[in-house]
């Protein structure tokens, strides 16, 4: 008889998300509860959450969340940070001891802002500087790992079932205008704290259900632009692709979706709108190595919104629901009903069709 963790379930993994278009802040308890009916989609080897709007008192500072293997590592990494940033707050991330979560590393956070003199000397904007710093720490500092680096947002993840991870991190004490969640069923990579979802860089976070066959091609392309894929997992490379397309290349969300889940050539050829047709030909040609193939459903979190996206053939389940100004996304309707029993307009997006929800201007 095979034990838990030895059975391969390619359609496993659970994702969920909620966002208030009015910018109303919601307790992390809601998204934690949403993962309970999808328990069997995970196997206890990874769970995590991302919350946006959760640090209003530090909203102008980058919140760097770290895993450290020991105190000495934290001290040396902190010395490195002090050379590059003003640290306005340094503290352990509060957790709750529970039997379901064990072997935790040192979990710390810093609220920081780059020194203007450093930015000027390196001729970088602050986002590029922070992204490079995160890459440097994660590739060169053994025993230190930055798992969240955005402004007024934070990721919380661990080895365990997501509903336990939410309790461990005391998410009921946080409030955010949007939340994403993930329950992991790893198929090709080991379960460890850094390998749990969401994967993040700056304000972007990705939760992902699926298994992409284009990983090597995607990784080789994205690493030409300074990204380092150290975790050998497809979700990491998807996160860096989205950062590259949106922040570096300046594409819109819809255009980025048309790169990673590009329409088939036959679909493009059949388009009647010449301008739309030419745009898709341009995107497919220029970013051909960033087409993500294989089954996937993802939710991208970003400052002020969410985007949900399926692969072109819709090989992974994803449903969307609404109630008032709030939009819910999940692998299963049961998770939506847990968050809002009276959710309306439950529907499944078509393959390759992005669902983009934004908070109204100024609300966050």
C-alpha cells in the first residue's frame, strides 16, 4: 500500500483567492477557512497565503520576509541589508505553535527602503534594485531565503496543509483587501518551506495548480535577464516571467496573458480584427520562449488587483464567483461557498481567457 506523498495526483493542488473591488479589508481567517473543503488536493508538503494591504503602517516600505537556518545567518544577512537599506523595523514574524507544523526555520521580517545614494551610484530604480538584492541573497547567502519582498503585502508559507499554515501564522490577525492561497501536492520537487506557494517577487505573487512542460525553455530564456531559478519549480519561473513581462517590458496584464497562454496560430489566423491579429502575431513571435505549455491554472496577485488564468486547453479546474463588490476564485466551488455561501454568478473562465479584477483607484 502506498503512503501519503507516494501517490502521484497530477491534477492536485488547491488555489483560492478573494478580492474586494472597493478595497475593504478582510481578515485572513476567511481565506484560511476556504482551504478546508479542498484538503484532499494537498498532501501536507506545502501551504501558503499572500495578503495585500496588510501593512498599512509600513505601506511605503518593502516588507522582506525571510527564512533563516540559524541566528548567525540572520546576523550576517542583516549586516548586508544595512549596507543597502534603511531598516525601519526588524522583528520576528509572529507564529502559533501547533503540532501540525514542525521544524520551522527562523522566520523574520524587515521593513526597509533603499538608500538613495546606492540607487544613484548603481543607476537603478528601486524596484530593480530590490529585485537584484533578493536574487543575490537567495543565490549567494547559504541558509537565508527571501520569500516575500513587496510593499504593503506579505507571503506566509510553510510545509503543512494550508489550513494549518494559516493558523500557524495567525492570519486572523491580519486584514487585507485581497488574499490568495495555495495547498500543494508536489509532483516533481521536494516539499520544503521555501518551495511552498505563493512564489513572489516585489509585489507580484503566483499560486499555481499544474505542471508545465516548457519549464526548461522558459527558464533558459528568463535567466538571460538576470533572474535565477534556484528552486527547480515551475511556479518560480512563472513568477519571474510575469515580473519580466509586466514590470520590465511594460506589457498590460492582457498582453502578458497572451504571451504565456498564447492563442493557437490557427486561432490568430482566424481573427477578423487586423490590429488585434497583428498584436498577437507580434507577441507570439517576440516572446515565443515564454509560452507556458502544459496544464495550469494560476492566480497572479499584484498591487491593487488579481488575475486568474487557465492554460489554453483548460486542463485544470478554476471557478469564479461574485457577491456585491467581492470576487472569489478557487479550484472548486465549495471553497467559494465557504467564503460566501450566497455567492452569485459562479462561472468557469475559458482556456487562456484572463480574469482581471482591480480595486477601484485610491481604495487601497
